[in-house]
């Protein structure tokens, strides 16, 4: 068992990931469907108090846990005062055990104001940075509604790797009119700045976004499935040749440098979410609880002031719901799903829960692989997970 920073040992079953949601942004990107809100003025003191109060409530509800990772997401959490980050980490690590390899990630945008705070965030306890670069081309950044330029992006990357030994950044591809050649050129340039991790997301049209309205009205044309499949395959080849294979559909890392927070999520470990709209999954006794917090920042804060938490819903999941969630998340991983863990958490063997004939067909078609210990989607299968899940759960096939 690993030794914690406090000199204690942690059982593998008491590990807990902590997610902190900061809901505010300078502007709303047209592709973003996250719980983010534009605000010109933020009372840092009020939000520090509310986040700390909800964190203390979770600590009281879930004592004797060992923190394995902390992730500050958003929104734009680099707009948070570094002192607030410090106080959150100080509170969490004072009352919970701490794994000796604790990973603490902050999402940041590459503007000059925010990168100026990076040293302060490191002193507060951040040891891994995730930069929302999204593109290295000015025209694409303008299309994506980003506030930074390509030059600012490169300067931010230079600053990040000077300050942090672990950093990552995001790029968005499969943009309208983006050719294979153009994406290869942009990705190759990005690799000059890549450390041990990079996240590459295909642009998707999400309901409720500005891009959705444009697409629905016929004013935005997206690449077809053939082009997106080719760009996905092209991306895998380039990154594998660069020593950064995909460990999840959109995430690539040098072996041993994967994001531990993300792995905990995809492997269905326990995690607590703090802040407006944050979700959680946590084991209480023999129940796995799904927790969802109020999305509206002000309504969340008002409830925290009165009830010491912003929870909107906390419900136990059924065995079938746990199975479906574990399958949806686990099949995103290159390593797939551990069948012993799946049976342990659902109390059902695999073939009591899926269509065995459908799995056989998917294996024959080259979309799935199964061993006595593991179930996983192939690279081709990971591009078709929604269709695969529909087949596996259709017991009348």
C-alpha cells in the first residue's frame, strides 16, 4: 500500500479524487456547453468562503479518505485568486489523508494576465498545468471565440514548461474546412511544445451552444464522418510516432505520465465535486451515490450559505446504471475495463448484462477484444462507442 504524505498508509479502496469547479469565464466560447458564465466582476472573498464551506461539508460526510488527485476545472479556474487555491488545498490535505504522489491540476487560459499568476499557483500547491490552447492558428482561434492569439499561446507554453515539470494543453481539430494536410502541419508544430501529455478533441456541435444555432440554421457546415475518421486515424499515427500514444480517446501521454485524475474518473473510482454544477460518484456502504450540484452560480452560493452545501440531487445508482456508466467510460480507455472490477461493482457477471451474440459479432468485426480479465474497444471501436453500446445493451439482437 502506498505511503501518504502524512506518513500514513492508504488502502486502495479509500482513494478519492477531488474536483473543484470555478464557473466564471471572460467570455463564452461558441462551442462550449460546460457550466460556465461570463462575469465582469467576481467577489473572490465570497466565492472562497462558499467553496471552503462546501468542501468542509464533504470532508465531514466522507472522513478517512485518501486524496489521490485534485483538479481545478471550469469555467476558467485560473481566474481564481491563488490564495483561494492555497486555502482549498490546505483544507483538503489537513483533514484527509494525502497520497504521496498527489496530482494537483489547474486549467488555465494562455492570456498574459493569467500566465503572470502561474508562479503564485505553483506556490499554492499546483503541480500540473492544463492549458486551453485549442489552436496555433489565429484564424482558427478567432473562429473558436478564443481571447488569445497564436503568439500568446506559444508564450504561455514557454512559460508553463519553465515553471511546471508536468503540463498539458488542448487542441481542437476536425474544424470546418480543415484539411488533413493543414491538421498535420498544426499538430506537428504543436509537438515542438509538447511535454509528457496532450489532449486532442474533435470539434462537436453541442445543443445550447452558439455553434449549434449556426449549424441548425445551415450557417455552419461540419466535416463528414469520413473526414473525421481520417483525421482521427492520422492523429493516432502522428502521436504514436512521437511517443505519445492515446491512453483514452482524446488524451495522449508518454507511458507513465497519464493524468491520474482522469484515469480515476474513467476507471469509475470515487470522486467528489465541489462548486456550481459539479458532479460526484462516491461509495457509501453498499451504495454508489450520484451527486449533482445546483448549476446556477448564485443559486448554488445562496444554498451553501444556508445549508452548507449546494447539492441538488443525491441518489443511489442501480446495478444497471453502474454497469452502463462503467462501460461508457471504461471503453474510452485503451486498456479497457477490468472485468473483475466490473463484476465487483455491479454484482453481476458480464454476460448477465450484455448481449453475448452482439459482443461476438463486434469482436469478429474488429471493434472489440476480450480476454478472461479484460474487455476493450479497438482503435476502430473507440470511434464508434455509442453504436457499440447500443448493440451490447440490446438483448434482443
